[in-house]
C-alpha cells in the first residue's frame, strides 16, 4: 500500500462556540454543505461515516 502523505490536507481552526454545536456543524451534511467554500460555492455531501475506519 502506498503512502497518502503527499495528498493529505490538514487544517486547524478555533471557534468561539460550544463544542457540541461545532461538532454538529461539521458532522451534519445540511450544515457542512452551507459552510464549505465561499458564498455562491456549491458543495454536495454524498456520504459521511464517522465510525472507526469509516
């Protein structure tokens, strides 16, 4: 199996919001699709799987 380190994107951001609300915004497609990208950018989440290995 080859390494994917050359294709990895890592970022960090601090939010002035409760942890539960921030987690919900990143894990619910209806929120994530509105949040990702600048105004006018269209994102469509097809699947999200938060199980280990998912």
